[in-house]
């Protein structure tokens, strides 16, 4: 191999390997992160508090203030999420949800 091809292999191959490693890490540890985040979503939280919680924990923002919503973790592309039941702008229930 020439020095140029070795350099190009390192230049392009290393970031790809690191990206795959980070992607795998975030997928395998996502359940633990989301279970602990879903426990923190308490009944009685207002919709505004829930949106602030989602921003602070890097979750997808809730779009409506009543019904069932899924706040997915952005690092795992929404595969791990909190299923939140909101009634009249107030959280009624939340639990962990896995989407495959």
C-alpha cells in the first residue's frame, strides 16, 4: 500500500468506525437511559413542564396537549421512548416504550 492510500484509509475509515461504534453504544444503552427518564415524568406535570423536560433530556418534543404521545430519544432515532398519557394539558401516566 502506498502512503497515500494508507492516509486515505485512516482519514475516511476511522470516522466511519467511530460512527458505527457510537451508534451501537447509543442503541444498546438507550433502554436504561429512557427508563430512568420515564420515571422522572410524574403525573401532574403540566404540558409546559413536559416540553421543558423533553428539551433538557434531548427527547422529541410533545406536539399536542392531550392524548397519548411518544417522546423518543433522538440519539436512538426514537427507538426508545416514553409513552405519555396527557389529559387536559396535565400528565396522567408515563411508561417506557420500545419501538422496533
